[in-house]
C-alpha cells in the first residue's frame, strides 16, 4: 500500500514543534546560508541534527538547496516562498508575544499602583 501524503498541518506541527527547525529557518532568513556557518550560529545544535533539519525543511519545501560543483563542494540554503511566508508568521507570533508581555507588564504595574492608592 503506497504511503499517503501527510496533511500540510501535520508537516507544520513537525516543523514548529521541533526544537531546532525554527532556529534553522530564522538563521537562514538572517542570511546565514552554509551548513558550517549555521552550525556555528545555532548554539547547541549538532552536525547530525542540523543535517536532518536541513533535509526535512528542504523536503517540506521551506528551504531550497543549491550545491556548487567546486572543490571542496559548497552547499547553500535559502528560503523558498513558503519558507518566507512561515518566517512572516513567526514574526507575527513574536510581535503578539511581545504585545502580550507588555500588556502583562503594564497590567501588573496598574495593579500595583491601584494597591498603592488604597
């Protein structure tokens, strides 16, 4: 029996739910395109995990891989259009998180001021 394609939201869960995928995407979005540079930039990631994440993100269509026939061989990664869309969503989530954080901070300050006036 042939494998059925995974629904897009399941793939998204695998990407966003992975400890390293978002870090890899953000680093590539910041212009870090070579595996060695990515490994140095993303603190704590191993070569094995980075290779796996790059392969998965490329397979999901979020990254594009460009190999150059040089000695030594050179490989670079870039965001695809869908990868950039996901980065835009991640940026929106970060903005919302910042907004919530500011709201909680100002709400806490308002509560402290209210208690001080009593």
